[in-house]
């Protein structure tokens, strides 16, 4: 039987679903999460809220890998927005912005995979934490999908090099 969610856990889960939906919408519409769009703004704001609310959650009683992932996701989002504003990398800016925003989506889903597989189905969860083989397998598949996705994303951006950039 999976552990029940706390009130903060429920709030965190509901908040965390918003950037998943906003990110999927952005990928389907723009082939990237673009912070200057409405869906991109919603994504970034709720990504931060998701990471911040995760800091109050801990099955180990202290700082854990999920917290580190949240911090890394927030740093990647800030990096994406800052490089678009400052233009330090010239023509690479739009690729770096797209890659870093895609990386935030990848990171957002890693704890989600663990939590989902460790809680569902409620009577007999598929996984039992991040070290269980089902969770590790799905996380490895997710990592491969991320790598394939960013390669496809970069290729599509290169092919459409005449389209407007991904400025924040």
C-alpha cells in the first residue's frame, strides 16, 4: 500500500500538473517551451511553484534528490531566460534556450515518474522508490526520449532557421 499524500503533497501535485500541461501544449504548438508566450509564462511560473512546494516534502526528513532536481530545474529556467536577454552566445542562443527549457521539462518529470510508479495502483504500486527496477527502467526510457527529443528539436530549429528566435 502506498503512503497517503499529505495536504502539501496534494497541493504540490496539483500545482505540478500545470507545467506538465503547459509544457506539452508548448511542445505541440511551438516545438519548444518559449518563456515569452502565455503557455511559456505559465510553465515557468508553475515550474517554480512546483519546485518551491517540493521543499516542504521529504520522505527522508531532509534535503533529498527531488529537492536538488527542483533547484536544478529552476536554475535551468533562469539560464534560459537570461541567455535570451543577454545574447551572449549569438546564433546559439535559441538552441541553448530551447535545450535548457526542454531540460527543465525532463527534470520536472523525473520525480513525477518515481512518485507515480511508487503510488499507483494504490493497492499494489508498480515501484517502490527511485531505486526500484521499474522506476529506474522508466526513468532510463524517459532519459532516452529526452535525448532523442532535443536532437529532433535542434534539427527542426536548424531547418526553420528563418523563423523568429526563441527570445524570452
